[in-house]
């Protein structure tokens, strides 16, 4: 009888590390960068603030009109019936009315124009009867209406953006509205990466003859490069490293000497583990995590000198899934960001999905909103860890909890949208 060894197909291995626990270990062992630099707000998009930003001004700086109409003081509003008020001038955006107004006077005012001194209310032009030099208003005018108060958007002294904020387009606009031209952000991480495998053919090798027998194109390096380019890091592509201890060692040593983070793909499954393990154990402190997830069970994680190290599996889908679940959150954490984990939403699954209990599964899905306005998700079909096309056909990952024993149509699942999950 064959005595079976432990393998990736086993579902109930007691030592499998749950995904949340793995993330917790990552965050507690990785120390975010501390040094910072000043950058112009024009190039601060997707950078991470290293200090709180306080406003030294009010936005808007002065009370102004929210509508086109007439500015007046509330004492000009009749208690009952109508009143005739004298138009004493105009206020335009950028051209204020120069003097204080009195009860019985109004100023023709346009949206964005500063409220004249003495005025606290704007009555919209549709609610007045206009004559040549005066208007009639009635008792329906509400005191204080249609005025944007000074500082109502941002007040002097208010902390408007906090340390650790990953700057979005709106933040850049807010900074500009405060007159702030540059901000202090954490320095960018340098991330060195390479792929491993004797079977890998580089796309830039002489490929006029096509793919050599037994070879596959090295897609992981391009996937990793694309994933990293969205994360505002300095990515250093170190090419393909062949499956032997000497080359692996040399590449790891070089990578660790130039980068904050080193990422590799392949060479961490049982068959490869020998030479990789030896190289790791000599160079740093690396452990092989057997994660309670599919795809992407083996993950090597640790430190090489001062660099953090992630040894991802070789399977192209597993590379992406482990990157999105672990490496991306870790890089965000290291970069000083406070929002690090993938966004996950509840959705109703329309497909029947096969799965065994004991591990979280990340399957490829297409999510949409159905006629009833509910978020629903369908499988992209075959889910093999080597089928990168399933990832490309998907717009989300379907997250099926560890306990679940398959999914029936109509069941609730989690979805991680690529829009929002993918770096940025
Ligand atoms: P490994 O984890 O090295 O055993 O690789 C697992 C599977 O992924 C094998 O079928 C490899 O050929 C494939 N693979 C590994 N690295 C790459 C890569 N860089 N690009 C495409 N496929 C890869
Ligand atoms: Mg390999």
C-alpha cells in the first residue's frame, strides 16, 4: 500500500496558518518607514502623508452667496406681507460690493460673490419681483439662507488630513484650496523582485524561434511589475534566476542589499524547497508558511538582512492572489498607510462553487448589480491556479470562508473588487 505524504490537496492539516493570523504576524513584524520628504502637491497623488495637515485659513475665506439673487440683512424681511427694497449695487464673484448696506437696501449678488458687510441673507432671484432700481420681497424669505459661511468647509486650525493618509485626488484639491503647495510624505519603498525557474523564457530573449521546448514565458515578472507600478514604489526588476542554490543566493543577497522589500515567485513548493531553503537559511530569517488558503498555500516570509522578504508561489494565479492578500497590505503598511487591507463586500453568488472546508478560497468572479439593485457575483468558470486568463476575465475575487463546504446559487459570499482592491 502507498503511504501518502502531506500535500497541497490535504484539507485538514492542523498547522495551516489562517489568513488573518498571517496578516497579523506580518503587520506586527514589519516596521513602517519613518523618513520623509517634501513633495509638491502636483506630484503627491498616491503618496502617504507623514504629518497631519492643519489649515491656517478658512475655506471659504469669507461668507459668500450660494445662489444668484439679492443680499440683504434679515431686518429687511417683512414680518407680514411684502416690502420694497432698494437695489444699491452689485457683487460678483471676485468683485465684492465696497460698502456696508443698511436695512431697506439690497445688493444684486451672484454665486460665489462675497457677502456685502451688513448682509446675512440671500433671497434667490426667482423669489422676488424686480423693478428698475428696487425689488419686492415677501415674508416667506428665510433669514440666513443661501449663504456659505466663512470656514464652513474647513476652519482655521482644523486638522484636515492626518498622518498615514494615502492621498487621493480630492485630498490634492483640498490641499490646493488651503493654499498649501507642498506636503511632507513618507519616502518611497524600493522593492526588488525576480522570478525563479529553469523552465522560464524571458520575453526579451531572442524569441524569433518562439518558445523553446519545455519552456513557458515568464509572465509573473510582468504581473508583479504591473502590480507594483500601481503602488508608488521604486520597483527593481532583477530578471529570471535559475533553479540552483548559487544563483538564488547571489540574487537574494543583491536584492536585499538594494531594497526594502524583496519579492520572488516560484521555488517555494516542496519539490524546490531544498535549494531555496538552504539559500534562505544562510542569508536571513525566513519561514515557510503553509497558509489556510487556496490558491497560494506556500508563502516564504521573513527578513534578509534589513529587507523584508516574500517568496510567492510560482503559479500565476497564486502569485496574484498572495500578492493582493499579503504583499500589497504589507507594502501599504510599510509605506506608512493606515488603510491597508483589501476591501470586501457581501454579495449573492449566482454560481454553484465547489470547495472543501478547512481553507479560505479566492475564486475569480464577475460581479454586477442585478435588476433589484443587489450586488451579485458569478464565477468565471474553471479555477485552476495556473489559469491566469480566469483572473483577467474577472473583476473581483470571490472569497469563500474557511468553514464553507461549497457554495449553492443564492448563498452569500464576500467579494473583493479589483477596482479598489488593485493598488492605488
Ligand atoms: P513553482 O512554484 O516554481 O513550482 O511553479 C509552479 C508553476 O508555476 C509551474 O507550472 C511553473 O512553470 C509556473 N511558473 C513558475 N514561475 C512562473 C513564471 N514566472 N511565469 C509563469 N509561470 C510560472
Ligand atoms: Mg519553479
